[in-house]
C-alpha cells in the first residue's frame, strides 16, 4: 500500500485538512470545544457536529498566533484524527506529509519530528509548508517559472514569492490579520452596537462567513450603507440560530416592523464589508501593517527584477479568507493599479481554497523524487534530529 | 456679564484628558483583545470529572495496542514553551533576517483612515478626553454615556 497512497495532513490553526491521497480530504476543526449544554464531554474535532446546542462554545486551540504551542491539545486532536472515528491510519504502512507554518520555531519542529517518529511510529515523513504544496500544485498545472502564493488563514496572511520552485525568503511577508481577528472584531462591534455576543465565537464566525463580502469600491459602499430605505442595498438581517428549529443562521432582507420572527436577528450594515476590509487596511483596527495588495507589491519588489513579470502573472490565492465574495477581484484591481502598466497581472483564486494545499500534497506524492524529500525512520534513528533541519527547506 | 460665558470654556479645566501614553496603552489592549480565543470562562471549569462515567465512544474491550501510548499530558510537560519564549529563542537561533520577526509586513505608505467608534462610518472628529473618533453629536453622546473613560486603565 505504501507505494499507492500517502496520508496528508495540512495542520491548520483552525481546521486540519486530513486524508489519504487516494480519497477526498476531510476538514476537521483542529480544536477541542466545550458546550454549555453538554456538561459531560468535551467535543474533539468533528465531534462538534454531534453537539445539539453550539451556543457559548468554549474553544481550546493547540495553536497560538499561528504556532503549535499547546501540545496536549494537539495530541488529543491528532489521536482523534488518526483513530477509526475519523480517518484511521497506520503510519507503519504509509508515508505522511504534514504542514507547518513558515518560519516555524526550531523547538516546535523538533517536537513534531519526535512525536511522529516515536509516538506514531511513522516510517516516512515529509514536513513542509502549506505554501510549498500550493505552489507545487500551481506549477504542475500551469508550468510557470515563478509563483506568488497568498495564504490567508486563521492566524495570519502570508505572501510568499517562489522563483523556479524555490521560495525567495527575503520576499516573504506576513500580515498579522487572519480569520480569527476578523471574527473577534465583528464580535466586538456587534456586542457594542446591538447585542452582547462576546461568548458566541462559533455563531459569529458563521455569521461572518455568511454575510461578509469584500467591497470593490469602499467609499461608494460606505455611502450606500448610509442610505435609508430602498437606497441601502447593503443592509441585511442575520437570523441567529436558536438550536431548536434553526441550527445555522442565515442572511435575509431587513425585517419589516410588522413582521414577527421566532429567532433573534442582528442588523448588519457597514459591518458586512468593513470586516473583510481589514485584510486590505490593517491600520483600520490599529495594526500598523500593509494590506494584502500593497504587501504583494512590496514582496515582488524585493525579488530580482527579471522575475517580476512572471510573479505578477502568477498570483495564487487560497485559505479561508479568500472565500469572501469579491476577494479575488479586489486583489486584482488593487494590484493592477499599483503595478507598472506594461506588466500583465493575473490573480487566480484556487478552485477549492480550503483544501488547495492538501491537493498539492497529493501532487507532490506523485513526484518521482518524492522519497528523496522525505526522512525515513531509519535515517532519523541513525542521524537524529539534525537531519530534519538539513533536509526540510523550511 | 460673566454669566454669558460659554459652558465649555468655564468647565475647560475640569475635564480629564488622557495623555498619549495612556491612549497608546488602550490601543494596544484593543489589538491584543483581537487575539483572544475566548471571552468567557470555561463552562466546565466547576465540573469534577469522574473517570467512572462511561463516555459514548467507549467500548468494553481493553485497548490491545502493544506500545503504551504516552498521554497528552506527557507532551504538555515535555515541550512546554510559551510563545514569547519561542520568539526569543528564534531571535538567537536565526539572528539574521529573513526570520519570523523580519517577515512582518512594514507599515503602509497610505494614510490611516478613521472610523467612528460608535457607528462605524467615516469620522471627522476626535473625542477630547480619550481620543476616540466619532462622526456626529449623536454618536458623541452615545460614546460619552457608554465608553469614554469608563474603563480607564
């Protein structure tokens, strides 16, 4: 079996994408959650689907600021993932590809290598960055020389230029805005303006996913949102789930005064586009950093000049935040306006933005040199952890 | 004609105005709050877990794995390092850029935009005591009633 399939784990800070290369990936929340309504048990990973009332969920996350810090939590979630309840695997038989963040700290890397070889008895291991896998996938599909990968995830957004398949480390930029900041900010302003939802991270995260979009003309949308009645085409009501008749909230036209509805609603107006706008202007919440399009230009300008053209023509976006409607178009129009006129600009949104890196893992497993990128258990036992530092280009 | 003096000028000396350092401290706290995982207490914190209670997933068979799996707590103790420790360690291990710290996006070259802290629309004015932005007298009223200097650190 070891030659025909491999186990791929894109270990994200909020969701892990996991599965055999021959099957479809599963998206598993990479956390343990506790519910108010269910006092007997914590919910690990996808077990949350069995929870009847997801209000006031308490999160225990293995990742902090995008790095694996809480190993006990991670171990529990991994045990769940590798068990027959989720996606059973025997690492004796199949190679493992696992992702880690860019500029991961060396003691985290050591710990990860140790756990997989010694605890999970892995035979063959490839530790890599999710952006590497995404770039590989894009390059295999397009046969291009350079790629600029934008990974906008839960903890942060990374912009990574690749020249001939190698990352140009000087050009890597991290913006400290991810889905978590967006959800927390939305929670904060709703709690101040309407209804205290500070405890409802899970519900408001869904509200964010269901209602937010990226504005194409921010000032114009601000004007529209100011309008009253018919003129305001942005304002909507978000119906909150009550977990008796409604399990997930939805967006609807604003309630009329005479209308009656069983559930509570939130009125969302400028919140719908000022939240994703933080990705483009982090300074709006007082984080003194560039937005995505500006950072893309900054990154490309730090690369050798002869590759600029190719980088601009191959910008790939993936990660949860890229699912906001209008995200790609906004990135394209902003980068287009910054870039010199005679360069072509191409911005591609990955087909499945959540599992794009996972799919890249599938591609790299088919590479004829795949096993030369990996470390085997014998090598690890022979040469120890130092080998991992040499072999993995992270 | 001293009675015709404006109220604002008369009370001018009394209002407390936050200095720059305090405003920065508040701003930093607000940014830090965006990183929080939870804003409430663990709902199971007061619960005493009994090991005897069967869980739904439990089967009656004993686990038959040869090697005893190490408990999650073992790894907690084994690799215990805080985020701040790791950053410091990294600064020693990889002192030359590019590294984690150098990869952070630099400040934007575009001017900051200002939004009303109350309604979220563009703001023109700044609250004198605390420095929050507001857009209209109505929003200022709400701000003074609810937020301004209410939780002064």
